[in-house]
C-alpha cells in the first residue's frame, strides 16, 4: 500500500491485544489494560487507514469486494470492542471478541478482491445489500459473543465458582439484553440483505433464462440463516420461557453456525459473490455501477 | 506531641461492656461538648462503633492531655457506669502506641473481621463530628488525616479489601451482581426477620435495591423490619405469589423443615416464572429451600455451604495480604511520628535562621557602607553569596534535626543547639 500500512500491521496489533488478554488470565499488572488498549486502538486506527487507502484506490470500496466487506466487518467489531472496554472495564470481553475480529480478517484473506461491481446492476440496491449484510454479520457475531459469555457465566454461577479478578464477565442481565437484541436485529438486517440481494439478482439476470439463484451456496446459507433467525425470533416472542436466558443464548449460537457457513461459501466456494477463483475475471468489462 | 487513648474494643471487652459504653451520634456530641468545657486546652475525638469505644485526647505545646483515669472517668460518667467495673476492660495507650493503634484501626487491621470496609467511614465520621463541635485542633487534624491516608494506602496497595468474608456480602457482591446488572428495578423478597436477614438487606440496599418485601410467619416482626428498611410486609400465605414475582430471595427462617419444597416450587412457582432469573440465598440451617430447586433453569440457589468455600478462600487471601498492610501501617506511623517530632523543633529552627539572617544583614550593611561605589548588580551578587553561605551553614544542623526526629525525640539536640548558638528558651 502507498501508506505503508498493510494487513499484517493491524492483525499483529489485534493479536498482541488478544495475547495480553490471555496473559491476563494468569497475572494482571497496572499497565496491562493500558497496553492492551493501545494495541487495539493502534490496530483499529491502522485498519481504518488501510480501508481509507483502499477506498482511494477503488472508488466503490469499502463494500466493493468481499475482501473489503470482511475487513470492514472486522473493523466495526474492533470499534465495538474498544467501546465495551470503556463501558465495562475489567471484563474479559476481548478474550471472545478479538478472535472473531481475527477470524474475519482471516476470512478476508480467502475472499475475492474482484469488485462485485462487475456483477451488480443497481447502485442503490447494491449499497442496501452490502450494508444490511454487513450489519447482519456484526449483530450475529455480537449475539454469538454474548451467548457464549452468558453460558459460561451461567455455568460458573451454577457451580458457585467465585469471580476472579483475572476473568470477569458482564452480568447475565446485560448479556441477555445484548443477546435478545442481537437476535432481533440479525433477523431484520439479514432479511433486508436477502431481499435486496434477490431484487438485485432479478434486475441483473432477468434476461438470462439459465441463471438459477437458489443454486448459489451463499444465497442458500443466507436463506437458511434467515429462516432460522425468523423462526428463533417468533419462538422467542410466542414462548415466554424463551424470551430470555439460556434459550436465547442457544438460538444466537446456532445463528453463528449459519454465518460461518455463509462466510465459508463467500470465501472458499466458487460463487456469484466471488472467491479467489474469480480473480482471473477481474479484467471483465465493468457492468452497471459499483456497490 | 502528646497523645493518649482510653477505650475498650472487641479483643478485651465483651459485647455487654461495649453496649454499656456505646455512644450514638447525639451522645457522642454531648460527651465531646462536656469534654471541651472540662478540658478546653485539649483536643479530643470519640470513636464509637459496634466493636470499640475509644476516646482520643491530644495536647500541643506546654499542655499535657488529661491522665488516663480522667479519660476513663469521662467515658464512665457519661453512661453512669461505675469506673471500677470498667477498669479491667479498658485499654490505655500513649503517644507512639496511639498513632500505631489508630492507623491499624482505620486500615481495618484491628477489626473483628479484618478488612471490613465500614471502619474507614466510621473513623472519618467520628473525626468530622468532633471537628463540627470544635473539640479538634491541629494535632488531631494531622493525626486523623494521616490515619485516613494510611487506610486508603492499605486499600489501594493491598488486596485486603477486595476479598469479602461475610456470607451475605459475598452472596450479593460476588454472585447476585453477576446475575443482575442493577438492583433498583428488582424485587427483593426476604423470608424471615432475623439478624442475617437484616445484614443481607443492608448489602442489598447499598447495592441499590428499593423494592423490598419481607415475609415472616409472625407478621408483626415483618412489619417492624419492613418499617425500618422502607419495605413492604408480606403475609405468610402470600409467600408463593411473591416468589413468582421476586428476582432476589433471601431466606433466613428458623424452620426445622424446608418452607419451599421441590414439589411446591414445581407446582406453584416455576411455571409462572417462565424461566425468569431468580437468585435465592438460603441462609437458614436447616435449609429453607430444597436443594434440587436449584436444578431449575435460571434458578440460582445458594446455601451457606455453597458460599463457605469462597468465604474461606477470601479469608486466606486476606491473611496473605496482612504483612503488606502491616508494613504500610508501620511506615506511615514512623513517618507521622518523625514529622510530628520535627515540628517540635520548628521554634528553634526559626530562631536559628533569624539569628543568622540578622548577622548577615548587619555584616552586609557594614560592607556596603565601606564600599559605597558598588553597582546594584554587584550588591545583589554579594547578597546572594551571603544567602547561599547561610543556607550551607544551616543545612547540616537542620538535617541532623530531621534525622534525629526519625529515630526518636530531638530534645537533646535542640538543647545543644540552644546552648551552642545561645538561643532563648
């Protein structure tokens, strides 16, 4: 990159912050939190710089490619992490959130850098599609995160395990609040993402009789996740015992499994959303407008 | 510096004696007012808690604090207790011992439950009360401020206060607060009206609980406790209904059988709660809630045994923190005493400095008269030279005074300085 900031810079920062979180399980010093924050802050600043630089080079970025899309989702989670460190200092949220950020950056490495613009037909629907799926991914990740922490905290409380200075989690009430909202917003944003994607595809392939939307693994995994999310939300609304607590945690954990499959489809499988194998198509003439 | 303390505390006096000598706020005020009238040249602070009643007296300059008998009589007279009955349980401390004692008390090293945090506030409140009445002065001000500073150092630099050791405090701070983010919107149901119920209520109210419901077989006792804590008394017949609505339950009855069986919970409570989180602290022995109730989803049931392990771990953790805490108290005691002793040398130091300054000024005037053509810059240079010379001459004796003050009374050295430099008494 012209700025000198590359993926290694911010990945290393997040990794160092995660290592410090792990080291904090055995011993914490006065400077611990400060250094951890410094690494995470430096990582998010470097990543933002990197994304801005990408946007300068590729006018439609940061949603132009699945590569940028994954990096942007990781950056939003990094900002959420920094916010949570200030909101709930002393908790071990980074232990769970930082690996998710690293996972998304890792997924970006397998994702295509071919602009999706070549396959899109409408700027408006393209933006709606990209943004809603981005928000959906972030909310599903947050749901998974709060669900995991809920189950661990609940287990520790059931076993009457005393709190440790080195490993503190937020209260069940707070985790439950995040969890139930994450489930609702995941359903809404993923639904909007799928709907906008269908509209986009219809506009793009209306003249192509051979195109089959429902053979795309990304579309299939997204549709499956949406069905799951809607079912889970209806279940939650109809069945009072599932409105809070452990059941919501399980529902959000399952949603994350669908998300992992969707990310796998985007990054590894040969799909319309682009994988590494599509990179040789980068030279295709640009059609429509970019996202 | 002259300090004296007379009082009784949990290690030497029984509860019965401490109760007879205890002062509430109004009584403490009255006692200090009468003290001030009786001994106008002496400063005094009265510290009265559940575990101790201690009267601190201090005098500066030529005055001496009243003898220990007078202090003891002042305490006994106020409560109309014969002094002979009290004498065997009273403790008397002087000067260095008083400083070390109060610093340990404020840091909660002398408490019945070592590390309990309330004592710091109680020491502060006692001092503020005395200050409001006007029975304090510069010595007690420095003394109590140093005690509070020591306590804060112990709290900040050692893990002594981080480990709670009473079952209700562990239950609320280490377990209930991991379930609930806040308590002001939660319903707290206290079953039973004993001492443990009251202690738990105190922690819950401190944590922010507002909606307090108290159920007891004897409704009158529930009403008394409810009135005291601004809660609502609950008739025993409505226990299950309140259990359905409650978020936090503290149970401390003396029943010889469980008051909530698994069958009753399964039938009347669980289905209507819809798996809403419920924190139950069962402090009763034998237990009030059948232990299998804790197997229900989102029901977190703790008995004394469940929390005893945490309690013991915390006690051990406090024990390991004690040496560090004692070290801080010793350091602060030495620093305070050294500073206090050094302050007694201030008049001599001031006199010594004045004498040198006067001599310097006389000599400078003589020199400037002899050499009148000096420029202002040269005069300033000569004056600065004289100041530096005096500072360097005075530095060794002043440092020696400070060193001696760290080790003990500087009286002998002060005397020597007076004689050497012919200073006035």
